[in-house]
C-alpha cells in the first residue's frame, strides 16, 4: 500500500516540496477526507470537491500567510483548512468546540478575513492589499470568488476599485456553472498566453514610447494601433468585461489541471498588478453522486457514502409550509408576487416558481438583497403585493432599503424572514438573531413571529390583507416544536395562559421557543411554582392589551432567540 501524501502535509510549506504528479495524488486523498468527514458531520460538499486542485495550486504558488487568501462566502474553504495546520482537527468540522465551516481569522492566521455572506471577498482584498502597500509589505492578496457570488452588487463595486488600485491583487473567478467569457480557437488562446506574460507589458510600454517619439505622426500612430488592437480583441473575445475594467485577464483555465493552474497563477503573480484568473471547475468533482446532483450536496446533512443518499430536507418545515401556502394565496390573488435572492429552494419558493414563473410573478434577482427590497417597493408602488422570502442573516444587507425605499412611504411589501432565531451549525455569520432589533425600531412596521404552522398561515393572511406598509413574518429553520395539549392556542396576535391564577410571575416569549417555554412551565408546575405565560405572535407593535396584562405582574421573565440589545424583552422594560 502506497504511503499517504496527506500524512506528510502539516503546513503549506509542505505543498511546495511536491511535484505535479504528487499534487494530483494529494488532491485525490483530500477528496476522500472531505467526503468522509462531511458524510458524518454534514456541511458543504459539492463546492469543496470542486476547488481541491485550485486550492492546492494557490498554496503551491503563494506564501500563505504572508500572501493572504480570501474566500468569498467561505463555504468552499475546507481544503484550505486541511492544508493550513487544521488537518488533525478536521473531523471536528462544524461541531461544538471544533473548527468552523467558514474562514475565521480568530481560528487561524491563515484565514485572512471572516466569511459567511456573499460577494465580500474583493472589497476585503482591496483593503488588505492597500494596507500591505502602506506598510511596505510586498505580499499578495488572492480573492477566490464564485460565478454565483459575482452576481452580487458588492462584487462589482469591488472589481471596479480593485482594477484601478494597482495593488498586488489576484481575483480567482471559480466558474462552476455559467460561461462568463469564452475564448475562441487556438489564436485566441495563443494571444491570451502572450498578453499574460510579464514581457508583454514591458514591450508594450517601450513600443508606445518609441512610437510616440516619431515626429508629427507618433501620437496618432499610437492611437491608431491601440484602436486596431482593441477592435481585434473585440472580435476575438467579444469585449472581455474584466479587461475593460482594467484587469489583466487570464483564462478560462481547467480548474482540475494542477500543472496548468500553477503555471497561470505563477504568471499572474509575476505581473504584480491586478489580475483576474478565470477558472472552470466542476461542483462535486470526484464523487459521482455530487457531480450528478450538486444541488443536493451543496449544503448537506450526514449521508451514506456508498448509497449517496443525503438526508433530504423535511417536507414538514416552516420553509415548505410557507412556500406551499403563499402559492395557494397567489392562486386566489393575482396581485401576489414572490421574490428571492438566489434562495429559491432554501426558502420553499420552488413551489411558487413551479406554478407562476411562466406568469411572470416569480423573480429570482440573484445575490442582491438590497435590490430585492427596492424592487419589491417598486412592485408595490404600482399595485402588486410582493413577498420577499429571505434568510434573516441576509436581510441584514438590505436594512437601508427597508427603511428608505419601503417604509417611509408605507409601500406594502411582505418580508418572509426565514431562519429567524438560532440556526446552529453554520456559526455566527448565519445566526438570525439581529432581525428583531434591526426591524422593530422602524416606525409603523408590523412584525409577526408565529409559533407553529397554523399561526404561520394566519400571520401571512394578516400581513397580506390586514396591514399597510412593510410587514414582516419571521419563522425558524426546520419543523415546528410539538407541545402538550394544555398549551394549545388559537392563532392570534397574542395568547395569555395563566392556569394557576397567579399574578406574581409571568414568562413572555414568542415564536418557536414557545415550545421550550411550555416544557419549562410544566417542570415548574411539578415543583409547585406558579407562573403564567404571555405568548406573543405580533411583536411589533406590541399589542396594547398584552402590555396591560404584563402591568399586573411583579416578576417578568423574557425568553427569546435574539441579541439582548433592542430585543422585545428590552423594549417591554421601557413601556
């Protein structure tokens, strides 16, 4: 049995000792580790399998941590973690006390910048590179961004600034789905090779200088040649967007050929200027089930490696109930439209899409939450009822639009806020604990936080038909929590449960965690401790009758899934 190469990899320095054949073998070993650990712990599999060779090549050519690597979103950083002194702990991935599923600078010096949300890598790379220049640090910054994340507006702003900064920034475009820039034939590939060489730019500058010095015709000759070159480039490349911005463009490159990757990354490094390297990869590479169905293995729970059967999301979840019910509502009301920011399946809107996409009432705007909110405000201004389904953590990116574009003039939009509250596995960047403080401070906004499926339907009806302006319906990931029949309730704005007739102590709660409060209340009963429960559904504005009930109690306890500052408990203290 041949010796494992991975056993000898303890830091990126060890990568540099290996030849191309060994690096290729190493990529197979890393894939096996990825499949093994993710099959047990869950995580992002398909995207990580697609960037194994790319990550190895980056560490072969660059000197991390002196050269800094920024992964956009960060869910594809598993190979990077394995290569940067975390191999021995990789089996703790996404576990309590283990390593994060995303880059964290607090976890390792090799993680240059925290990630979790999309389209941030290029802007972060600009800042990192500028700081290096100011400090006299000659290191490089490499930003790895996928073609999906590139649809985010922040990515384009970052590109615009990175191209003109003239710092040592290399953008690696990991294209695993769509063709952004096609090269045409052998001549185009040959010109790409020549134009990406270090000597090309030296020769270009010297030639332009020499031609400019020709009396009378020099400057016009340079302009003429430049125009001809641009026209020829347009013919071959159909106007490469990245070069027009100011990047030196290289690619597309086979993202699974380590030799080619190392070659092009070395040439990009030698240029010492902003470069964009376009890499074609295949999601799920090396694991047939993931290659054939990358969507199912994007973010997966544990699964059987041999059978290739990840646990499918339960049909019995808040997301699925929402998706099905809003589709039913839209069947009866042609004003209802649905909007998502590249999360059709995660939010349950695939049900709506299947029914109404051809009618033009379903919109996937890409990774553009800010645009989605303002787009909804525009729909509402002309009489439609838009429902924007978005994860709580991603809605944070559009708070200004909620306030400025939708709330001030009371545009009737519905924000269906999924993954509200504690999420768990994906770490601090994905927790839904900020939406209540951020949104509840907006004047005249209405916020519902249903505790079960029936109340979710009730809240959606209230949001669509009984409210004006911005209305939020927030609900958690996964299924509803079951509780004893003694704690059953009729969906409403709030419910008061005071079985013992005690007016001394009361617990205030809302949303999914009501189920846990019921369990705690039952334990208190067994200990002969009397207290009531005030279960809110409408948490902004808090119903006046609910406040009157609270005024009768001496001891009030708040239980909610939120940060403390600005949460409902803190707000009630000041009423």
